[in-house]
C-alpha cells in the first residue's frame, strides 16, 4: 500500500511539474528531460540516505522502498523519454535527438551521482 500511495504522489508530481514546464518549452523534449534529471537527483539522495541507514547486505526498509520504487518509479518518465526520442527521429530532427540523448543520459548519471553525494554517499 505504501508503494502504491507513494506512486500516486510521484505520478501527480510528475504531471504537475511537466505541465508547468510545458508552459516554458511547449514543443521540445526539455520538460521530460528536466523531470528525469530531477528524478535521478532525488533518487540518488534517497538511495544514499537509505544506504547510510542500512546494515550492509540488508534490503531497504518499507519507507525507503516506498520512496524509491513507488514515488520515483512513478515520477521519472522514461517511457515519455522514449516516445520523445521516437518522435524526434520520425520527424528527422536528428540533431535535437542526439542532444536530448546526451543530456538525459549523461546529465542523468551525473545528477544521480550528485544526489548520492548530497545524501551522504562518499563513493
């Protein structure tokens, strides 16, 4: 139930953030990119905090699981990212497709790492 509740909050949060960002970038992949980057950063912070509270080898507790799996699983928008990529390719917008792939994948990994550092992970 906790994962489902957190998932509902994540989905609504994603929707509201994307809706707001579409006011700025209506015809581009950037709203989805921002949501994915924010989601990667937040996941990294929460993961690092959960890891610090865990004994090595144990699984995350129910709160960490609800946040990581429920909230961030619903908040990040990889399926929308895939659709944006497909649409850019089908519209032959190859330059924007390449930039979008680099930004979301490269900066996504960087955002996750920064989130982990912010949450207390040292590696």
